[in-house]
C-alpha cells in the first residue's frame, strides 16, 4: 500500500488532504496500491463513473476498491469473524522459519549451567560446526545519542584515535547527527539552457540529501553534462569520473533510502541513479513524468520547485534515437546552495556535546568536593 503523508508526518488523503483518523472511511485501489479517503473515490470515481486512479490514471474496476477502515461497519471490528481466527490459521514468517533451522534457535532460554557446559564442549570440539553454531558472537549495539557522545568524547581525548578514524565510522556516526536534520535543502543548478531550483528532502532522506549538497558545494557537478534524455521519461547526468555512477562525497557507495511518502510521481522528481541495490554515488536523474514503477528501486531525494521551463527546454532537445544522447549539449555550469540544513544540525550536535561535557564536569567537581 502507498499511503501519503503530510508535512507533519501524518497519513492523509493525497487528493483531499484530510488527515486520516480512527473515524475516517479509508479505501485502497487494488491495482495501484494507492490509499484515499472514501469521499474522494466516491465523488471523483464512483459518481462520475470514471474508474481511473486519482494519482496515476491507471484504469480499475469498482471491485478493485478495497475498504481498509469503515467506522460505520461495526461488524468488521468483531475479531471472532476474522478469517484466520475462524480457521485457526497462523501466517508463517520467512525470517522465523530461517531462524528455526539454526540449532541455536532453541537455546535462547538456556540457563547459566548449560551455557558453561556448551562453552567447555566448544573448547574441546572446535571443529564441530553444529556446536560452533551455538556459540554466537554478541550483536553490535545500535548507536544512540548517549553512546555516540561517549564515542566522540573518547575520540577527542585521544588524537591518535581521531586520526585513525575511517570514513566508514564517520558515516555510521551520522545516525545520531541526522536526527537533528529537520529542514529541507535548497539548491539552484545553473545550466546552459536555464536554471533549475531544487528542493531536497534532507529531513526524510538525509544521506542522499547531504551527498548532493556536499558535491554541489565542492563544485563536483560543475561542467557535468546530461548524457541521456528520453522524452516522457527522464534526463540523467553523466558521471564526471571514469567510474560507474561517478563517486559519492564519501568516496564509496551509500545505501538506498526509501520512504513511503516519496514517490516518482509527477514531473520534476529528483532521484538517484544506481547500478543495483545500495550502489548510490553521484549520478542522478530528473523525471519528465510519473515513473512510479521506479519506487523502491531508486531513492527519491528532491524535486524541481522552479524553472520548469528549463526542464521543458531539456526535454525538447533532439536526441540520438539509439543512445538517447542529446545532439545539443545540456550542461551544468555551476550549482548554488541556498539552504544547507546540515550546518544547523552540526551546530546543534556541537552544542549537545558541549552541554554534556559541562554536566559531566560539574558532576566530577561535586564528587571531588564531597
């Protein structure tokens, strides 16, 4: 299902924009998976007898309308009438079934004596694969604010550790940092056919947003050409380096960021090009029309909010029918970053660390006095 969210992060109807509550009559289109308020479907589809999806224009039948929530139908709230309850069915979970094949799955509730016995056996029979599978290594803890601050303080106290810190660690630490990114980013691309004003969804896909802003600031895209343009589809830049997809700001690919409320819907959607899952670098494309079949394959990270005449001029450039390469060059001259929400986030993280250090210092002074 594709459920739209408003700027406040609340689910709502993408047509009437009314927020869904426990009292809302909600339906879904079986063909497209889009979710609407029943009022929108009733007024625009049923009464007009025009059965086309309100977002994608895909045809459907009245039987394809699925009721997700109808507060007036009290019988639907009777759990005893649910199919799986009546037939005593249990849905199988693929992850759970896979876990059951692991011998250690049934040893989760072992007592201390059993664990010590297994440890002794493991020392004596290291070559036994079945026994070795029960000796699981501890899982890595997820990064939280306190642990992250502690790590940063340790790094600040040891210059050698700070110097040996890898880029991979820097990317992992951004989990905490991105919690402070609450705003959109805004960038203007100056091209030889006009300007494009872009709004970046940094608050929803912070990794892709920061990658684009950082590359723009360092002039990475200056002089880059759009090497593919397909009418009614998209226009895509050519990577500057002789590397598939170019190079990300961190020098390595980063993971996909998919959000249910970010879709390739409409003209001017900004999205990452890739060579497969989690291979995002620097290459991106801009859509000329809706391409929802690209959802969950490419990360949407922005949209055009100004300069649609420039986008139209790009689409009108004649291209080679075999290679889709524009016969007239379309080039990014430079990029101007107007709003960088990561600067504000970094300032907030710095203030948080400073406050944390002061609190720790006060506590140490108090304990010394005592």
